[in-house]
């Protein structure tokens, strides 16, 4: 397939693989969106857990020697 620049669509432009670059960018954006969605869905559980830790400390604190 010819692009408007006169080279094949899969050809590297200035040593940049455009297909791989786009794929990497999409993967990064999807991962970020997924992480944000997870944090939003679990906001109350995280808040509750952090409150528990503040009150009771973390598991095994009494056994630490450092």
C-alpha cells in the first residue's frame, strides 16, 4: 500500500517503526485507563484498609527486629 509520502505503509520512517510506536502508545494508554478504573472502583476498600493499618499497624510489625 502506498502512503502519501510515496513509501509503503509498513516502511520505517526515519528509523522509527510507526506501527510499533502506535501499538506501544495504545498499550500504555489502555494500561493507564485500566489502572485509573481499578483505583476508582476500589477507592472505598483502599480507604478502609488504610484506616485499618493506621489503627492496628501492619501485619508482623511486632516481630520486626529492625
